[in-house]
C-alpha cells in the first residue's frame, strides 16, 4: 500500500513539473523581472542600402549605413511588496546574450534568414527600478552588399518588410539561473534614405 501511494505521489509531482506555466525559464517567476521597454525608442526601424547624405546631388556625402538598434530594458521586482536594498543581492539584472530571428514578409528575400543570430553575446546591467540600453546590430555591411539588398537601389525590387524577433537571455544578480526575455519589431527595407530633415 505504501509503495502505491509513493508511486502516485511521484506521478503527481512529475505531472506538476511538466505543466505549462511552471517553466523555470519564465521571466515572471523570478525575484527580479526584466523586460524590454522599447526597441529603437519606439520609432520605426528602417534599413537602407544607401544614405545619400544631406545633399542628394552631392555623392561625396553618400555612405552605407550600418543599422544598430538600441534596445531599452527595465528591471523591476516580481511584486510591489518586495523591497530589495540598492547594490545588494538581486538588485540588478544581467542581460548576457540574444538570439535574433528574421521572418521575411511578402516580397522579402528568403535569404534574409541567413542573417539570423544564435546566442550572440551582449552585456548590459539593469538595476532594479532603472533602465539599461544595449545596441544590437541588425543590418551590417555584408547584408547591404547582398544582390537582393542592392536591388532596392536599382529598382529591381520594391521596398519590403520583415519581422525581427529577439530572445534575450540573462539572470538576476546573485543567481546563475538563466531566463528568456522575448521582444520583436518590424523592419522596413528601402533603397535609400537621406540625412536631410
């Protein structure tokens, strides 16, 4: 009889562990919760093959822009009733890496997914009650040199959009337990932009 009760208890414990919402990777289950406050300050993200500078007739100020997007994090306690002393254990959150995944929209080249990033290193400390910012490279010179990107300049391809999703990883101070912070943004790809306001 005792062995049956023990087996039943073990089955119940295994079942509870496997239930949705019980994942140890869930950011909301930690003492310090970190979330993405904004991407690019809330402004649209545009990736262009060329920046024609302030004077469209002068090609000397043209350049290939490298698109680094600021991501702003905010850390808070799990509950308003939790008080964490400043500079104490669990007083900040450390974002250590990210995964970046492209999902091409209509008219977008499928080759865009070759620029996905898995476990890219990053390093930002976010104190509880404050913000931390990190720049993420989303479109580099290599991407801008691709024929399908250059087609935007020649008119062989019309502007297109793609969804860019992030999974940031990190942990609260005083713990090595890693959690995931999801975020995402839509990126518009165009041939040229201008510095002229």
